[in-house]
């Protein structure tokens, strides 16, 4: 190999090292997980952000902090195996009631879901305070309104929910076998019992409308009452 070629390769390597350092600094300084598009805007033109993220992820794989992808965004976080040693320096998490945990699970697996649908799954009424707590934590959000009489609001999970539970995407939630193995499902459940396949869509579904749609369909009720007469 000619000297000029080796010098050229050395220059490219130095440039890439500089890009990795800049990427590392951007991720470290970010107050929240950062998406690839934002990183691409802050790095030199034509930078292969995906390759640099993969390299940085490998570099931090065995260190005290790891680079992880959460809901399509990237962040540094404490290595999972060190969690026990950091109990005293972490902020104490807010303890949720059983009702709140059950409600959160139903929203996560059945979204978009209305309050009445949550109550139907739980078999008991859901207080407004329970849903408010989950919304204050930033784990549940109001999506829209169901296109049914009364126009009830629909709920879904947020990127904050994925980030808190270290899920890259909603489909990473445990399935039937995993829940059963963890003792979270009654072993006496019917054999044909299935855990719903969770999905988290940004866009409203066909059976949902915007929040500002009319809460009642007057024409529907008029026609219904007329037929009843």
C-alpha cells in the first residue's frame, strides 16, 4: 500500500473518531432520549449515524452505562446488573396501587381502549383518580374519541411508558407464556386464553375520532327514539 493511501485512511479514521466523540457528547448532554433524525442534523453531513450508534453501543456494552434504544430513540442508562448497588442513589419510584397497575396493563395490551372497556376487562369500576395518576406519570395519554354513542375518550400508552419500562417498542411486552412463567397469570386459566398482541399507533384508528368531535350524535338518538315509538 502506498504511503499516500495509508495517510488517507488515517485521516478518515480520525474524522470518524471525531464524529463518534461528538455523537457521544450529544447523547450524554441530552435531557431525554434523542432520535436519529435529530442526531443526523447535529452531525457532519453524510455521517453514517446508524454505524456510529452501533459502534458506540458496542464500546459501552460492558461498561457501567450502556447505550440503548427506547421507542426508537437513543440514550445512555445504567447497566442493568448494577441496579442493586445503586438503590441508595436512585430516586424512589412512586408505588402504584393494584388498581393502577391493572389499569396500566389493560391500556398497554388493549389500546386504544375506553374507560368502559377497561372496566369490562377488570370486572370492577375504574375511578377517575386511577387514570389521572397514570396520566400524571406520563405513561398514559388520551388519544381521541370512540365513534360510538357518547363519544367516550380512548386511552393509549406513551413513549414515557416505554422508556420507564425499558421497552424499545410495545411488542416487547411479555406474552402469555412469559407472564405465566413469572406467576402473573392464574395457572387455572383456560387453555384457549390468549394475551392480546399489543400495538401503539400514533394515528387514530377508523373507530376513533379527534377529541374535538361532538360528544353525542343527536341524529342517532333521534332516529333511535323514533323507531322505538
